[in-house]
C-alpha cells in the first residue's frame, strides 16, 4: 500500500488539527483515524516524534494538563499554515484519494476472501459424500452477503468523501483567490487615497513632515510679495501681518509635531514601533491636509521635505547601504 501522507504532509495536517483546537497526542491519533473512517490510524511512534519536532521548531507549544501534554499551535505555526493554504487544500484531496484507495484494497481483499471461501466450500463438498446441512450452507451464504454489503458500503462512503473533498478544495481555492483579489483592491484603494491626499496636501503637511523627520519649516513668502524693493503700503503692511501670523502658526505646528508621537507606548519590537509611527504620520498628514487645505507652493515644499526625510531615514535604517 502506498504511504497515506506524502513527505511533509503529515506535519502540515498536524498543524491544521492543532489550529482547530489544542489537543493531546492521543486525541490527534483518534481524529486522524476518524478522518480516514477507521481505515487508517497512525501509530504513536509516528505522531509524537513529529509533534516534538514541531515544538522544537517553535511551531507548536505544549502545557501539561492531568499528566498529559496538550499541544497548541503558535503564531509561527499559524503563519506557516497560512502560507501553505493551497497545499492544504491539495492535501484534503489526497486524504480523500487515500480513503478511496484503502477502500479499493478492502474490496479486493473481501473479493479474494469470498473467492477463497467459495473454493473451500466446493472442495469440501467434492471431498465429502454428504451434503452440507442447510443451516450451515445458509450461514455461509449470509456471511458472504454481509461481507459484500460491508465493502459496498465502504466503497460508497469513500466515493462520497472523495466528492466532498474535491468540492471543499475547489471552494478553498475560490476563497483564496477572492481573498487575494480583495487584498489587491484594498492596496490599490489605499494607494489611491495616499496619492489623492498628497496631491491635495500643502503647508501644514510640509511643516508636520519637516518637524517630525528633522527638517525645518521654511517660511513661504505671502502671495503677491515680490521682494523687499516694493514700497510699503497699507496693503503691504496687511500682507506682512498675514505673513507674520502664518510664520507663528507654522512654528506652533512644528513645535506640536516635534513631540506628536510621545504618547505612543513602545511595543518592544522596533519594526512594529516603526510601523506604528508611519501609520500615525500618515493619519496626521491626511487630517492636516483636510483641515487646512493646500496650495501648489506648499505641495512643492512638502514634496521637498518628504524626499529629504526619506533619504535621511534610509541612511539611518541602513547605515552601510
């Protein structure tokens, strides 16, 4: 008989069973026997060493309850299970095919046993001058009928299981494809939103980006001011006041932005903390652009700040790159 599980597939199926619920080793063996409808059950010498290896690799962990080791899947185990989702669907088909093969072998064995029984009965009838009593003959025929009925039922169940496995595998593939499509659409939607927000962003965006990432907050000349040579008029004085107020507002925005992330409690994982900072930065920039509006000049200023900040961050994160 060919192996029920191909190389590495029992390991994958053990992760699937532990993902459903924490289980001890005997329960895992019993569940595998149920999945194969009693036609196959792995030995303890097969299951327990693989559970120990999964634990050594950090994919499962165990706790002792009532003198038994109860195994649970870890986040690393769930990650491997998610990465091998398509392979798991194929494994379900392989299991149903294995059930079908086992049932076929049982049918062959039953047929062979029935043939041997008939030959033995004929040989006994030929060697004996007496007829087999009706009761014994009827008993033999009943046993043969039961044997045939049993292998027919096993064959029917194996066929049903194989059909259900194919349907489940097809559904799993469809769901995986739909999930990929949804994820792609979500990424495209977020990218579109970011493009739209950056296209609309302006002075507040530049101030926030520059202050947070280490840049300055350059003052933008008020619209209509060509330099210091123009004579001061009432309109010019009003423009100067407007410029001064704008500079004060920008300075206040920069001071607020400098410690805007102070309330983020470190999670202990630098990569995760960086993701949180970037998420906060995106939200703050989007809100600032929405609340204050932008101009082409401020957009250019923000683009310069972000480009310089990206260079500084790459240099900080990859000093030798």
